[in-house]
C-alpha cells in the first residue's frame, strides 16, 4: 500500500471545452488519476467536480495547474491509502493482428485482462471493420490465456 493525496475542486463557471486540456495538464503535472463528475453547487447551479490522485510531492504542481488551467478559486486535499494491482502488458494474436492486453494480478492471481483499445482501434481501421469485433476477439483470447 502506498499513500497519496486526493485533491479536488468544484467548478461552476468554466467553459466545458477547457476540461480536456485541464485533464491533460494535470497528468503532466504528476496526477496519477483524474476524474470529472457532474455536481450541483450553491444556488442549484450545475458544476463539475475535478478529483485527482497525486503523490504528496506533486501537490504544488497539480495545485498550480488547477489554478492556471481552470477557474477554480480553491481546492481541498487529504491523504489516502492506495492499493494497486501488479500490472503487465501481454499480447494476444487475433485473426486481425496482435493486440496488447493489460493483465492485472492481485494476491498472486490474475484478476483482470483488458485489451488495449488503441491497438483494437488501429487494427479495426486497417481492416475496415468495427472496433468491437477486434476487441471481442482479443478479450476472448485474453480470457482463455490468462484465466479471467
């Protein structure tokens, strides 16, 4: 288990087109995860809750990014424990081509195996087929080979 910080800010006055850049810049500043959720703020106004995880050493960098790239006037943060499964990239050969699969283990057991979407999308574009066909083929092979 490791310790990190949960950092969050409520925003109700920002152009929604700015959120993708904010998210990108928060990752660049050291955020390990960023989530955006709708919320209701004072006077019933719709807003967005920006919530992220960051190492304590990156607090100043993510805070500076939130202030520079958003319209927030404040943020909250607190320590949180974090458990992370062991992850490895494996590969499966589908009828459409090779797809990376993120395999997660916890307690010595495989608990998840997810095809990488970017590989599935690339192959679907190359073959002129729906991406779901490639993803389903890769997921089926992942289940068979990695036991999920």
